[in-house]
């Protein structure tokens, strides 16, 4: 099994995906263990002094003015975890919780948190044992970190609360730890606070969304190319020299992908009558501009994610010169903004894909295709209601594009008076990514059927490869009406697992 080694300088997106989705094992580097021990010496020295130090010998948030005596500090650390584990609602997905825990471990191993090496090792042991804390949908405002979600994870570290075992069954965390031979942690000064105070949940969801959207944008370029082909559109608008004079990198990449897919097509530029179109509709002609702007948004979000992956997010932090200083680095604004940006871009990509699908189904605009791509229109409804489903998904994506990060709600007796809502931005982006996958799948389903209905004209070799692959995946071709939901489900699975890209790249080369 692949092993991810956690050091002091952060982790990569690939590390997060390996742990969250592939169950990779985790090891702590010798450098990380040394940094943990050195920072802990500083915390222990400060804890022994009579002067109060925030997070070490004081209360938290609006209660930070109270000095806590040594005999109450272990109780204080237990209490902050228990009281902050106040999430409600449905369980969060296993991959999100694993990413959340792994990213908190990443910050702990930076040597800036003051957590003991044995605490970090226990975090790694829990992940390696396949134990996943039960984390709930609601409880994070994205400031002072993803407090409630991280608290539920820390509760498992203490052997309390509920967790999911490697068999998928939810049981008391103490039982699962005992079966795995893991000793629950007795938290000491600052450790409870350090386990709760990060942007780890929203960052983990950002990293996974970026991976999913990168694949989806390539798939969307292919489905757009097939729609252009099915509509007998012109590929002249994809010429590199046209995109070079408006040098947005994403636009050029999308146009190049579409042009590569359409190479060798006999459908592009043909017309069914003597009145040739000078221009295609915007949803066809401007596909690279819309998808390209989304790609550039992805690039910006990736930069933010990389910076955050290299960060040590905690409050207070232990500095190399021995100071323990309060700060505002836990505020989720940088991550929250790009999560919202991605939801906006995804909604627009879904919207333009739906417009192309609608055009394929409308006999007045499809340039000779049968109404709704039906076998016997009137007797058969064809893909009429598949477009309804697509439209419903697009409508929800537009609602989800309303930014969460533009909102703020004060908490903690006005100490935390401006928050990022980054967790909420991440949660709705996950829904948007799922919806976009389904929308692209429906366009692909319609476009492949439409191309097969263009008798006498040969599609591009890459298009033919997609049609063959999607049919092999269980998505049926033209014919009389049938139970449509299984076809749509198969198309969704084909897109979701990367089948579109896998089908074309042997002919086009790697897509951008």
C-alpha cells in the first residue's frame, strides 16, 4: 500500500487524495517528530510560568481572560473538545473526514502547534486503522477553524463519541481504538485547542473538488465537441490563431481539446439546406470561452490550495524563537472565496451544456434531427424529460452559486464577529460537482445519440471512440422509448469514472 510521509513543510494535493480516497498509510518523518518535541518543550516551559499564556494557561475565545490553574488544565483541554463537538445533521462523507484529520495532522507536524509527538502518532494510527470519526454537516462557520468537525475528530482521539470502523459499522470510538490496539490520548496544555483550530475541512474538500473538476472540464470539452458535431456546426471557431489574440490560457486549452476531438469529422460545416449558417449559436461557438474561464478559475483555486497545504494554521502558534503568539491565520477567507468561485464557474459550465442539449432536441434549431431525438416522435418522447432533469440540475447549481463567503454571522459573544462560512461553501460545492457530472452525462448521452442519427456522415474517429465506449458502458443508442433512468445512471458513471477522457486520449493524445 502507498505510504505518505508527513514532514514539517506541508503536504501535496496528491498526498491528500491518497489518504482520503485510496486509504494510503501515513508515517511521521524523523524531522517532524523532532519538531514536535522541540515545540512541546517551549509549551511546557510556558505552562510552568505564573504568567498566563493564551491557549496554554487561559480559557478560549471570549473566555480567554481567565487564568487556568495547573490542576484544571487537563480538564480544560478535555472540555473544549467535548463542548465543541456540537455538530448536527447528516454524517459527512468518509473521504472528507479522512482529509480533515490528515490535514490537521499536517499542521500538527509543522512544529508550530506545541502538540506532543505521541498525539500526532495517535492521529496517524487512527487513520491507518481505518477508523473514521462521525462528523456532522453543521457546526463550522469557517473561522477559528472548522471547529465542530475537528472537535468530533479529536473526541475519537480521546476514545469518546462514535466512529465508523474499517467494516463501515458505526460504534463507540473507545471500542474501535481498543480493538486496533490504540491507547486514547490524555490531552495536555494547548493540545485540545491545537486539534480544533484549522481550515482543514474546507481545504480537504477544495483539494478533492479540484481533482474532480479537472477531469470534468476535460469531459465537458469532449461533450461540447460532440454537440458541435451533431449540430453540423463549424470547427473554424476553434482555430488556434483566433484564441491567440485573446490569450486566456484556459480558453486556448479548451479550444485545442475540442479541435483535437473533431479532427477528421465529416459532420462539421455541413448544412441540411441551401441557407448555410454564418455563425453557430453562442452555446456552441463560445464553448471554449466559457469552459476556459472556468479552467482559469481552477488554476487560481489550485494556487490557493497549494499555499494552504504548505501552511501551519493554528492559534496561538509556537514560533522558532520560543514565542507563542496569537494570530488570525485560522480565518477561512482565502479558501472560502475560491470554493465559491468554483461553484460559480461550475454553474455556468452546466448552464451552457444544458443549452446545447436543448438545441439538439429542438427540431427548429437542430438542423435536421428528429424532435427530441425520438424514434417515432409523438409515439415516442425521446429525450424530452432527460433535458427536464438536466434543467433541474442547472437550476439548483445556480442557487448553489450564491456565495457563502459573502455572508458572516457573529459568534462567541462577538469575539468572533466576522467569519468566512468556508465550510458551507465547500459543502455546496460538493453538490455542484455532483450535479455538473450529471449535466455533462446528459449532454453526452444526447450528443452521441444525435451523431448516430446523422446517417451518411462519418463522425471524427475520437467521437466514434466515445460513442463505442459509452455504448459498451451500458448506455443504449437510438431506438423506441425505454426506461431512461438506467441509461442516465450509466452515462453518469461513465463520466464520473473518467471514461470520456480515457476513450479519446488514445486518438487525440493527452487533453489539456
